[in-house]
C-alpha cells in the first residue's frame, strides 16, 4: 500500500512535542523552545517499510508544510496515519478531512491517546475512517497487510475501530507487545534534512531519541501513561538496547534522549547496559527521565560514568499531602535524597511541578517554592494540572461536569496554562492558578543567584547559544505565556 505517516502542523501553535505515544504533550515554550523528532512515526514507518509497504513520513512543522501543501501531495496515497492526542484531536481530524479532498478513496487512520480513550467520539468525525487504540505498531502492520488483500478481513484486526453503516465498531485491544526486541531499530535517515530539532537539554548534536521501556506500575491519578501502555514495565533487552546505541555511534550521533517514563526501573538490565557502555568507552552522552525512588547513589554514579548528564524527575509538589492526594507513591524525603545524590554525582536535574492538584492552596504552593529552594533543581517547569481522559482525575471531574465526556474540550492553545475544571479539585480559582503558573516561572528563572549559576556553567560557544536560545523562550513564557 502507498501510505503517508504524517506529523501535522497546528495553526494554533508553532510547535507541539508529540512524541509521547500516550499523549501527554506540550508546546515546548516553557521547556526552552524544545522540539523533538516524531519517534513513534519513525518507528512505524521503519516497520511498515520492512513489511513491504510504500511509506512516506512527513514532519510537517519541521518541513514548514501547510495543510494546503499536504492536500496537494496526497494524490496516489491510499492511506494516511496521524498520531493524535486529546488536545489536538479537533485540529487533526479537520486536517484529515481536508486531506481526503486530495486523494480518491483515501483511508484516514488515527492512532494515539484520542482514539484510545475516546474512540466513539473520534469515529463520529467525518474526517476519520479507522482508529487505532493503544500501541499502534503491530495493529497497523496487520491492518495494512490485510487491507492489501481487499477482502474485508481487515475488520477483524484487534485494536482498531471503524464505521459500519452508520454505527461504530470498536474491536478488543491488541495485546501489548511483550517482546519489545521484535520492533525494528528506527531508520533515522527518514527525518527531513536540515530540520531544526533544537532541544535545550541536549548538549551534543546531532542527537536522537529512543525508547527502551513501555508501561508503568504507578497509580498517579493524573497520568495517561499506564492506562495507555499498561501497568507492567516491559523493556527491550540489554543486548538490544546496546546494539541500538552502537548503531547511533556508527551513524555519527553524539547524544541520545531516552523518552521512557521508567528507564530506571529495570535495574539488572540497566546495570548491564551501563557497565558495557563504560567498558566500551562508548562516545554517547544521554538524558533520561526517572521516577523518584528507583535510583540509589550508586546507580547515579554509574549513570554519570556511562554518559548521563541530565535526569528529569516528576516531582509534582513539595507538599506531602498533595503527593498523597495524587497517589504519586513517593515522599518528600525520597525526593530530597534523590536530588542530593544527583548533585553529588554531578548530574543535572529537572523538576516537573504541577499546580491545581487536588487539595492545592496558596499554602501548598508556598511549601513547594520552599521545597524547590531546598532540592535546587537545574531547571523546573510549572503547569496547571490537566485531568486527561483515561485517568481517575478525569472521571472525578466528569462527575460534576459530565459534558467533558461528550466532547474534546482540552484545547492545545491553552493547555496547562488554563485550568480545566480544576474548581472540582482545589480551592484556587482559574485566575489564581494562571497567575501562579507564570509567577512561579518568573520566581524560579529570574533569581540573580540562579542566573549567575547558569552563566558560570557556560563552557563553550554552543553552551552559550543553547542558554540564550532556551533562556529567551522561558523568560518570554514567564511574562507572556504560550
Ligand atoms: S510514575 Fe506516575 S506520572 Fe510517572 S509515568 Fe508512572 S503513573 Fe505516570
């Protein structure tokens, strides 16, 4: 089949970080104007090509392609696939509707968080023919292989949904991929040439992203990741991850940004990966996320020696009551200990902070500020909690506002900057939360001692460029917002 795998542009915002399959996306400005390559689409394209399909991957924002440009390019394509989350669905569906005008009998396929958590609502839209829920790779492989036969057996593929004479059919889920080593190594040559995937957390270019695990046993009430990828951590084998890393080095990449939520959970595997990287003196630096409580001081030393220079942590709040309310499963003491070890190891840290949590008040925000002074992360982001579909918090909000189950009301333009019915969860008003969101960024980034520390960290011209480019975006965000 001739298939287009498409990362569409948005007319609402210049940039969307769309690479988390489970759909927790952001606009990148508050994280220094970060952009990321569309990893899930690269993986899918690589896999479908290996199956013999004629696949083109387009990253429209990186290639500066408008919807009109895309419509003109659709002639001859039989299917187009878009990864959509709940905050982009309305726009994505309209794009697909327009693309249908560019090719006769084009099948539009939507994967990602939007169809996973709100399947019927997606199928209602005239721009959508087929939806794919949860992990898309093997579902789409089977779907396109069967569509090639042209005998209707594609309707039996697990994990899809489709329209049938005015009704919507949603099949059972496809089983999670237990052996992730079955997935191919991404073909990075698919990326558009000269695309600017600037990311301030990256120190050495060119860089790639990678995913070595899926799933999380966490019960955080705001998070879409476990409902999307499962409550068990599934990991690629140490051999497979190392083979991928060696390939990056051979292809000239200098750094890898691991996009796993739970990279640090698989200790035995990681110890094998990291000690081999050290032994082989692998010329590859890296960045990852980690859950508080999964790392010891020795783990962090090993990570540093194996090239890790920055770890992102979901701190969320400095108030234990709030952490308990969102079932974060960690304590403020664990957070303090983890940041202390990271500082001792010389690894830079990021703290994700949410406000508008259940039980949030001015007092809990004040405690979070005091806590941040104590743990002293290298960078931090502050966003207003969004109760996403698929999460316990969404269900709680829907008890008072049932309409949120009947429409896609989370808007990309105001994502994390406007509160989304958080009056159900805390005493702070939408205006107060919007004020705190920017005030916290100003407080954190405009401290003279903080700015001085950053200036002292600059070691090269590329460091200087990185700090200026990211810094101006963050300072602009702290005044004007997105
Ligand atoms: S630890 Fe919590 S926030 Fe992080 S991925 Fe797991 S459920 Fe989500």
